[in-house]
C-alpha cells in the first residue's frame, strides 16, 4: 500500500495477535480443516447481501461464525445478535465465547482462529480485503462482481495463487437456480445449437458519475471507512442506507463505487456466457460501442463469436442450429427439441456443484479448486469493465486478453483507478 501505512498497521496487528512472522499463520488457521472439523468464518459486510450469506453459513453444521464487520453499528449489533442467538445452546455449555464485532476488517485478519472470510461489501471494497485476507492465509468467499477495476482483479489472482488459499467468487448461477444455467452451458458446449454465432445478455446500463447531495452522517456510521479508497465526498443514504435495510443500495449505479447494472447483474450473466463459450481464462478481443445509448455494445471473440449487451432474456445463445434462452426462472429453446434430448454420460458435463456455499466449504476442507475461483471471477468482471470503458470512450477498442492491455492509451488509463491514501495497493 502507498507509503506502507495500512500494510504496516496490518503487520503490527498480526504481531500483536501473537502471529509468528508477517502473514504466517499455523496450518489450522489457514483453513486446512479435516473433513470432520469446524470451519471458523468471519463476515466483512453485513448489509442485505451479507445478512443473506450469514444465514446460509449459520445453517451449515460444520461452520462457526466467530466475527462480523460493518461500518454501521446497527448492522453490527443485529448480526452479532443473530449469531449469538443461533449459538445460545453452545454458549450455555461454555463452548462459544461470543461473536466479535468491529468496523475495521483488518481486526478480523489478525485472529489465528479465523479460517475463512466472507466479503459482501460494495464493489470498491472488494480488492483490498481480498488481498489482505489472502496474505493472512484466510480462505475467501467474495461477492460478485469481483472487482472495481481490471487491474485489481489481476492483483487478487496473484495474491490468491501466491498464498495458496481457496477462493470462491459469488457467481451463484454456476451452482444454483434450478440448474437452468448449468443445463444451458452443457447444451451449448455439446453442440446442441450448432456453431455458436452470437450471445445476447439482457442486463442494465453502465455506471454514471455520482452527483448526490450531501446529507448529515448518521450516528453510528463510519462514513470515512465506507468510502475507503473511493474519492472523498459527503454522505448520502442512497449509498449507505441508515441502520438495517432490506433493499440493495444504489451505490451500484455509480462509477466511483461500482459498475452499474452492466456489472451488477452482468457479473452473473456474462459469467454464464464465458462458461458456455469455454472462455473462463480469456475474453473478447474487440469492443465496439454504439455511438449513443446505454445498450447495444458488442464484444467480439477471436473465433468470431459476437456477444451483445442487451437482449430478450438473461442469456441468449444463438447458433447455426437453434437458440437457447435462459434466465433464473426459465429455460427454453427454439426449436423446442433442443431441450428434449438429455445430456449423455460421455458428453461434456459442468463442474458438479448444486450449492455455492457448500462447494466453498467442501473445498476449504479438500483444498480443491472451487467452481468459480479468482481467475474466473476476474475474467467475468473484466467483461463488465471492458463494456463500461467502451461506453465511456465511445470508440472501437482492441483488447489483448493475455497481456490485459488495450491498443489505446486512453483506455489503458482506465484499467485502474486512483485510490485515496492510505488505501492504494
């Protein structure tokens, strides 16, 4: 980090916690849990999405939630009560010491007993916790879209690989929603629609600049910590709702914190497209935005497949012999016979996972790769960022998915964003 300020504080925190050497933890604390051992999990962010994850993890018999983090006190208090109520019987038996609460996620990473973290923060707060958690040898479940910029994604991938931690991106469509997306991918990969010609992704538009007026900061909210690496600006409840809320906040719309609808649901649906096109480790080579408007941008892959931002369903795969339409609540084909023939035993089958959280926990124990590891999450987020950059510059761009660079210097300047001190990585 810039000037080593946050990194120095973090290392000092580890030392104060009794860790022998920087970023070196005992093997049990790195999540190398045996099949019958309990996994200690800490939560970073307990807003609407984080509370949902908290409930799911609390429902796993081999999980112990030991700490929660948020910048809003009401959310912290509520999450702590949820955890401690769940473990009331254990507490009465003296088996549970209580759930730690903190507004600074770095406090959680100093704990030797934390095996894994779940990160459900705004997008601009994904990369830093991911990298520091990896350096602390914690396994990681991080919500999508994985990053706020393309450069952040590569740094996460490198930190995860260097520290050999298990990583799951929260692209739940790979595991859940009735298996509809999994079936669509298998049908495409097994040639049921013939040679793929185009893909259409029906999601919202790119992000816009935040122009919200300033409001008083609510008591119990650490607005400065919510901003973190983002540009300095005044508080607004649209970005960080007061207290406990049940909706998904609109920070998603603003480029200072996220990637708009293009990256929010796009991180789910472009992910399925990449999977079906066998592009999990790569991406398109051209980006062609429309002259105006917030849909219609075209991605072109090296093999000639075209992918369009905008369409009649979440994901539409158009091939020489037919079309598949798939969304969270439906899957259909034209002709209908495409769906009638089952996938054969010897045909291509996707990674076996029907529960995204369970897949992560099983991999924490087995040390196998999750269904959506860091590289895959990074490549999917990259699609979203490429689209946003195309809309911003409004000119055709050539992209090298190996070097992760454009043929245009104005575009290359947008591969990363400046971060405020002391949060530069």
